C-alpha cells in the first residue's frame, strides 16, 4: 500500500475557491505516495477538524501570510493578506498531527504554520524586522535557484543532502523567528534567516522555506522521498 498524503490547499475568501499547484501532487506521486486534498470542515464550530484516520502524512503547502494575532503579535503594516479559514484549519490539523506523531512536511507558509502550531513565532517582514538585505522575494522563474542555504551539521537535511551548500528558490518575506517546541533550525541562508526546521527524536517533521516542488531537482526530490518513506512506516 502506498502512503496517503493529505495536502492543504490555498483558499480565497472572496471567491470561495480552493486551489493547489499540480507540482505538489506530482512531487508526492513521484516519491511513491498518493496525494489527496484536505478541506476545512463546512461546520467548523460544531465539527472541529480531527485528523482523518486514512492519512499517513500531511503536506502543508505554500501561501499567504498568517494572522499575527495567532502567535501573539499585533500586525505590522508590512504583513500581507490573511485567510482566517485557512489559518484555523491548518493550525488545528498541524497541532493534531504533532500530538499524534503523524509525519509532516511544510513548504514555505507550511513551515511557518508548523512552527506556530508548536508555539513558535515568525517575523512578519524580514527586511523590517531583521535588517537583512538578502533578496528572499525572487524575481526569476519559479524553478530557478537564487540564493544558497547551509544545512546545520547533524541535521536530517544535512544527512539527506550530504552537501554544505545548496542553492534554492525563494518566495517569502516572512521567516521563522522563535522556534516552536521541539523544533530546531535545519538550515540558514547567509543573512542568518532560518530556511529549514525539523523535529529531532520525533516523527518526521521537516519544514523548508523554499519551494522544492517547483525546483524539480535531485536534491529536492530527496526531501519528498524521505517524507513519503517516513509516512509509509
Ligand atoms: Mn529565502
């Protein structure tokens, strides 16, 4: 049996439309998993989202900004559009998965959701709050790598890659600030921004700030196969 991986889609409240780039599903399929879409309950008040029992892992996809009130901060002017339905759905799902030890992989916003679900915080705007001048909102084709990241020694990421530096794409103006409980930084960019997080001595939980599903390289495929392998155990 192939592991079933639930993926959270994006949501636009003006139109009521959910969406997910095909690259996420393709990456899971290529890694040997079965991708399925996850939706928030239509009656969130009466039916809080429990983890569906057919899932072997969850993939938290990329998207817009998270409501800063959810990590105990007032919104900065630079904070972008927020999607309350997606925020509450993903945080509930992620907390349940952290508790039950369900393998999870977070991409971009997904990594930030994981960190906040575990009690951490994020920078609402990297340039404003860290003073970094590194370009994290790239103006280049989506698969193209524009800045490098260095995996931490002894991290899962370093073990998977076996490299000191890997160039990645970058489409974010926010980043992990205070790490969530049980998480450690797994990679940094040259400006000190945390580009990946992972939970050690626990079920597979990896978050990356870049978009591996869009890069379609061997290095990035290793991340999906490690995740799907963990989900299959
Ligand atoms: Mn970046």
